[in-house]
C-alpha cells in the first residue's frame, strides 16, 4: 500500500513540475497527501525528481503561523525632529522641548519595526490557543497503522477525523482538543497511538482605529498580539497616545495597554493575543511632560493621571549622580495664573509625590561642581591635586619625606587660605624643612591651597623630548645654512651663522611695572625665545587661568602639570587674586625683592612678614650679596594724600638672624645690594700662535699686553700685523647696525621701485629680498682693529683693557694676497713685491659686469681698510700691498637710485667674512 502511495506522489510531482502550463492544477487533497509524508520521505522523493523542496512552499508545521504578506506591512519613516516640533507645542518651554526627542516613536521606524516586530513565526503554539475555522491539526499514527493526516477546521468549526468521524473544534483550546482526540483514538482504535501537533494557523482580521499611523482592517496571524498589530499598521502617529491603547472586543474594552510597560520595564502581561474582529483603539495623547538635564534619558514623555515626579523620573532613567536633587525646576502653564515655575526637592516626600500636569517641563540642573571637603596641593609635590579635608588635618599630615620631591624648595612654601565666600585671602608662609623636623605645624582648613615650589626651574619630560627634537632640527638647519653660506661668500657678501638677538635684563625699579611684568610672565617672556617656547608659555598660562577659575572642581583632582611649573608661574594666579582682592582698607599683600637673590620679583606675604621671610621667598641670597647693608623702599600717603617714599637702611645679618623688628608692609621693595668690587669670573681666550694658548681668567683692569706676557708671548711664526681681536659688545653692536641697515635698505628698494624715474634701473624686489634675507644671516665678528706691534713693543697708548668674552686670534699667514667680490674666480695668490691691484684682479679672471672698479678697497691683515688713491688705473707706487692683504671688488650699485647704503652694508659684511676666513684658517 505504501509503495502504491509513493508512486502516486511521484506521479503528482511529475505532474506539478513537468506538465504543460495549461494543465490542471493539483488538488488540495493531493498536495496535502504529499505534505502528510514524513520530511525524510519528502526529501527523498524530491531528490529522485530533481526538485527543490523549497519550491513546493511546504513551510509550516506544528509550531508555524501565517505571516502577514509584505504588501500588507506598512513601512514608516520616523522623523524625531518633526514629531518633537509637533509635541513641543504642548509644552510650557517650547524652545527647549524642540531639542528633545519624543520617547517611544522611533520604535515604529520601518528600518527596525519590520524586521524586529513582524508577526511571530516558528513559535510554539500556547496551550490556551483557541481553535477556529482555518486552523490545521496534524495527526501522525503509530502502531498497527502508520499514517499521517492534516486536518483542517472547516467553516462550521468541525474537523473530519478519518476513521473517527467529525469532531467539534471551534471554541476549544488547543490543549482541550488534543486531549479529546487522544481519548477518542484510545477508545475507538485499538493498537494505534496518535501524535497530535498544530499545523498552519488561521489568519484573523482586526481593526486599527483612532490615531494609528494608517488606520484600517488588517489580516494578521492568530497568534498576533497588540504590539504585532501596531507595527503592522505603521505604529502610532505623532498625536497618538502610547500609554492608553485600548483593546475592544464585542463592544467592550478588554484591556488598556501601556507601551511604556514594554519599553521601560519589559512587561508584556497586558499585551494580549488578538481574536477575530478585535478593535485596537488609539486615543489622542492628553498629557505630555518634557524631562531635560541631568537624567539618563532626556526626552518628551507621555504621562498618566497618576504619574508623579518620582515615577516620571524613573521612566526617564533616573537622576544622574551629578544632578542637583534638591533643586529641580518644573515650568508649568496654568489657565488662571499663566506660566509659573516650581522648585522641587526630590529628597523630600512632597517633592517626589508632586502630581504632574500637561505641558510640564522638568529641568534637572547639575549640582555644584566644587568639592566642599577638600584641600588642594599643587606644585613640587609627589601627588599634586585634591586631598580630603577632615577636622584636625595638620600640615604635617601632608608633608613628609615621601610626599616632597627631590627638587622641592624646603625653605619656602605657601598656604593660601580663604573660605568659600571670603572676600579676602590670607597668606601663610612656612618652611617645609621645619615641618619635617616637627618644629612647625599648621592646622589646615577646608578650601586651603598649599603650594610647594621648586628650587630651580624644572623641565617637563614631555616638553624636554619636544625641545630635544626641535634642537636636532635646528642643528640640521644651521648646518645646511652654513654650507650654503660657504657657497655664497665669494659672490655675495654673506657669511651664514646664528641670527643673534640683543636682549636686555635690566629691571624696572617701579613696583607697579615689576608687578605687571610678573603677572604676565606666564603669558610671554618679553618676546624672547622661539615661537614654540611662546606657545608653551601660553599653554601654561591657560592652564593656570583655568585652574583658578575652576577652583576645587574635578579639574583639581589631578594637578600633575603643576609639578613642572616655575616659581614665577605658580605665583602668577596668586598675585592676580591678591590684586583683585585689594581695597583701600585692605591693601595688596604683595612686596618686591630685587638685587642679589636667586629669584627677584613680587611675592605674596603674610601679616607681619619679616625681611627673612621675603629673602627665603626669593630663593635665598646670592654669593655676591652685601650682608652689612640693604634698603627697603616704602611708599605711603601723608596727611595731604600726597605720595611719600621712604628709604629704610637695614642690616641683612641682623634681619636673617631675627634681630630686626621691621615688619614688611604692602608694596615694600627690598633691594639686596651687590658686594663692592664683586666680579664674576671674567675670561679671555687666546688662539693661534701663542706660546700657551687657552682660556685665561682676568682681573679688573688687566690689559692685553699683560695677558700675552702671562701666556708666554707670541711664537716666532706669529704674524703680528694680522691678529684678529674680537669683543662681544662689538659683535652685538654690529648685529644691531646690520639689522637696521638691511631694514632701511629694504625700504629704500621698495621706495625706489615705486617712485623711481624712467632712467633709473628698476630693482627686482623678489631677488633683492632674497639677498637681504641672506644678509640677515651673517654672523657679525665684532672685530676691534688694534696695533699689535705697538702693544708688543710696550706702548701704553696702544694697549687696551680686557673685558669678559674677548678673544685674540694670532694667525700664521703665508705670503699671499686674496681677491674676493665681483671677480670671476675669487682666489688667493702668492705675494710678489711690485705687483699691482690690476694684476691681482686680472689673475682672478678679471672683474664681472656687476663690479664697481671705482670703489675697490683693500682690507689689510690687521683689519684696517685702505682705499686706493686712484679709482681704476692702479700703480704699485700708489697702492702698497703687503702679505695677508685682501682686495675687495664690490658690486656696482650706481645704477640704482638712492642705494648708497648698499655699499655700507656690503663693506661691513665683507670685513666680517674676511675675518671669519682668517679665523677659520687657524
């Protein structure tokens, strides 16, 4: 029998897939026969016919359900901004509410709703599922008979069971019908055991009405719930209620579904299964509340009549730890009183139970960001930042050998004390060394700032790495410039070198100017240094300013950067604070110390501060300090309000020993004098043909002749007339003159091109600019022309007093003459007595087209300049050349209007270049 049945099925498959297009369609009974076969047999038969089993659309089984067709699924794009704008019209704070997202509506976005909330498939059928017309029951028999049957409930609610007859199924639960059918098989069919399962489920029609996105009748699976129907219809429109969704059945409301229960709490207890003819009604939203600020989920929420502040904030995710729970704001619009605001304390029962009204705007502000139980430690400290304050906290609890750094100044530290609302700050100066020894201790208050300083300016490791990399790049760049300078020296009057700058370290004696300069110290270094250095200073200034403004906030938790700040930088915000706090009745707690101390400047002082306190603040006395005498300059107003300046002479030794009873006052200036005739080590260097060359320390008034005698004199190979003597102050002066001359020349070139006549040659400004920029790279030598033969001979009028940094170069020059400038081949020639300038120039290839033969000059070996008596036709009698001389052929600039300054600049540069060449040959 089974074999015959298989042949029928094979014929059926052949008929279904091989028959012509106009063949008769297989009957439902034939297809059901194939479906009733076990899956293994179906797959075996399909393989024999070469058929893909999925083409037969045999989906569904005991746990399957009918899906809504894709064309019946409503796709919807949710625009949160558009919905927020519509809902904001119902809020007491429309502008802020527009910035919030409406909660819950984004679930109906088609990109997620279609995939995530489609009607259920392949889910177990619940035991309480009510059968109805269209449902299919599958029965598989085992034992004496092996058969499979797919039985469908007909329109009368009856199932035709083979061998058993009809059975009523409509209205019964799946579990009840299963029990009845099993019982009937056991009573009427002997030796057969039935396995009963659910087949395909019927579809039902439900109605979406009210504020649905697309109202109408929808055919859904019989296992569908309220949420499935909502997503099938595209969800709820922007004025529909998410919390009052009603399920009506036979004219009565069966349940009211709150979508928030699902979204917020995951509760599906009221998400009931739908039945045929059910109506889902979505009313208009009546009560909206906006929640903004320090909550986990700011949004626009729908509120129920019984919702309170506590329940609404719970829906919004609760308060953040940073929320000010005692001062929530509720903006409300009332019909009688108009707009009003309520302050709600969520730590109070009345605040938590406050009933919400439609349109309420709840703002949860941030709590104060200041730490109220803290002391801040900054500067040269192992762990700078906030530390907990407690009653009885002592300075010795913070200061120990492990907490202080190796660079910490143990003679000077500050406590800046000021209560939270204090208008005046107090300064307490202490010595960490005495705290370590137990000699001194101070009880700390909340909001105290304890500042430790470094004994010297530290280096931030990160900044040190950057500076090292920068110096490496600068060194490479300087090397390249030097190489380029060697190429240009014979054609362009230029010698590469560092672009030195002349700076001044003189101090302004006025207290106000010093104060202003020191207050701005963290922002600028008087335009010294590179642009990177200036940026670093700006960054430090910004850091200090931010810290001062964000006092005792989370920015104070870790102050690692302050470990690498200088004394001046750490004091800058303190000084600025004391300046701002000063009044007529409470003058600035600031004094100044100048002169022979390690860190001159303006310092904050405590009440009745002594001279010793100020000297310790300034880093201590220098070795050159004069101890017997110092001066305090004090300003005050007399009875007529006229400014009076008083100078008080003190003994530093008595003051340091504590014998002086003079207390410092606001704006006092202590000047620590320099010991008379105190000189730092002054050194002069001798190079070249000296018996004992090297660096020599000199005393005040020592002359060059005396130094040469100390060095053993000159060697026999020394060329006395060709010595080069350089001095640092001359080098700086040449640098200033050269920079000024080049800048004037730059302006003249620009002016000449703008106002020059047609007969004057126009200068290519870009070409001239390149030359001028290269001229600025010339390294001045600072050569001083001396009469060395007369100095050796002992002539006191030719001798000169030495200064720190002087250098004497004594060369051994061969018998030669050099030719540089505008010649074709700048070169050096052997000296020949009687040979003329013209001959030396001719031996160097002759002059170029740009040469000015009328201004040829000779730089003698000793650095002096000789101008030939005639302009061009030279003769040996008119121009006496000597070994070591250099003939300079300058560039012709007579065709350029008002550029006589060019000759001056080029002559300076040529002389520097010649001196450098002479020095380089040593």
